C-alpha cells in the first residue's frame, strides 16, 4: 500500500483545511516545490496535489505550481485534482507530466463526462468521491447530493476509471482517525482500487488500512498528520511495505 503525501494548494502556498472550509486553513509552506522535494526524499512514490482555489473556482488556479512540481520530479507519479472540468484542462496537465487527473464535482454532476474522458484519456482518470454519511458531497463539500457513494463508484468503474479516492469528510483535516469500515464497504463493492483519505492521523490508521489492504485498498492519502507530526511518513511507508512482505 502506498502512503501518499497530500499537497493542498491555496494562493500558491501549501495549506491544509479543516473539513474543506477555505476560511479555516493552516499554511505549512510558501514553497510547494520544496514540500514535494521533502516527501520525495523521504521516500514518497506518489504525490496527491489539490488546487483548492481551483476546486471552488471551477477551473485551475494553481496550475503553474503543479507544472513546476511535475517538471522538477518527472519520475514521480502525480495525481492532481481541483477545478478539472473539461478535456482541455486534462490534456494540459498530462502534457505537463502529471500522471492522473482527479475528477470530483463534475463526475457526480455529469457522469457521462467520465465516460467520455475515460475513452479519451485511458489510464489517467481517477474519480474522487467525498462522502458524508454515505452520500456524495460536491462543490468543495459545500453541497450534499442524493447519490450513494457506492452506487456512484460502481458506475464509474464501468466507465473505466483507474481508481476511486474515497474521503470521509466528517474526518478530513480533523485528526480523528480514518473511517476504515466505510472505506472497506466501498472497496468491497467494486473491483478497481480504492485510495483512502480523510482522518488518517497516526501509525495506527496506517496499520488498520494495511490489515484490510486485500479488500482493494491501494493507498492512503495523508496531509495534516504528516505536517503536524502525529504521523511519521517514513515510518508509515515502511510499515506498509513490511506488511506487504509478511
């Protein structure tokens, strides 16, 4: 299982939000490229980057920073989300060296869009499902839809997405622990890999996810915990690697 550091971009800085609230942010660095270097040197094998301004604006805002990170580290797969709503944006990111684009709000509001881009960009599309009490939230988590996360995941699997990122937004940025049960329930409902996100706080959360990795959980995204020190990234990835070999 991969432990995937999150780099959340707001106004060109690396920040973390609590439960997706733009006004409730903590700035960790004004140099996101240096942050990427920090995690790569620590052994990260993938980076998770979110353009927070883009998510709210509906179009990329921090794309230049993303391009710089991709250019600096061409051998590290990057998954980017936030404000990706059209094929032109996808093509621009892939041309810049990004490996995967994450579609969130647009996927829920227009599932046919996922069918189209999976055909146009096979192997590069990930859908992010952010859920509260089993239902998908959109528009930077400001709106709760009537769509079940599991039903949507099944639909996107048929469309051909590479993976599902599942976030329990009750827990995201709150350092309350990962929702293992909901993550496993989703993973068991589909064949494609699930990447867990939201609430990953300590090494115990990584251990808990490793124990259910065989259900289809390929990765765990962590942000605030590795920046504030409640989770040691190197220790977490070593645990995940050692668990796999046992």
